[in-house]
C-alpha cells in the first residue's frame, strides 16, 4: 500500500503538533524578571495613598518604612500570589496594633511605624502625620487634603526635588517614569 505525499505530511504534522502540545503543557511557568527599583519619599499632614501594581506580572515589591497615625491595609491576598513568589514580612513599632487578619489582608491601626519587606498585592494608608520612604517597584495613587497651611504634602525621588501631593489622585511610579526623548539629536539637511 502506497501513501500519498499529502497523507504522509498530514500524519507527520499531526504527530509533531501533539508532541509539542504535550511538551508545552509540562513546561513550568517561569517568574517574571526582577523589576528595576527606585527610591521614593513621601510626607503629608493628612491624606491617603494606595500602592498598586504596574500589571499582573509586576506587583509592588521592595522595602517600605512609614511613620504615621492612622490605618494601614497590607494585602498579601492568598487569591493573588506575587508573580515572583516573594513573601511579605511586616514589623510594627510604637502603638501600632494589628486589628484584622483575613485571607492575607492585614489591617493595622495606631501611631508609630510600619516596615514592610518582600512583595505584596497592594498597600493602603489613610490618616495623618505620615512620613515614608520606599525602595522598590510600584505605582502610588496619592489623595491629599489641605492642612492648616493649605498644603497637601509632598513626594520626591532620589534627586530631592519635591512635588506637590495634590488632592485628586496623583499617580507617581517607582522607579520614576520618564517620557519622551532625554537627549534629542537634531539633524539638519540641506542649506539653511
């Protein structure tokens, strides 16, 4: 019995496709590479912020320290694991007490300091007299209120240039996102 070239090609293609599917299903998903880290500082007399992910493959991570009065939620949700498998450690100082621990969402309240290391899904704070520093990768969403001096607070990067916290959802990124061409090259052609 003689098989046509088309039949042989179809059989070989089918065998190759099924072996690729089997091999592909056995491959373990590798974690995304470590993101770039940056320095970020923030302070306000009264307000709130939320530290968020860039996307599902780049959740907040690094080292965060904050002195404050108010409430902090750290979400290390068991439903959404950190893509690089980082664990979270939380330390408190002063009169900061854990109020709630529910499925990886921990709520702290009081006056003092909180230190968060590792990787997490989100971190949210509201209150007063906050001063914080972060070395890592994240997006911040800042919402401020005016204090008695009509200031909302400030945030700044490693360069030390202070930016207004604002009242309507400023969204700085860490490391700082730079848009556009840093050193454009202008070329002239012809006579001018």
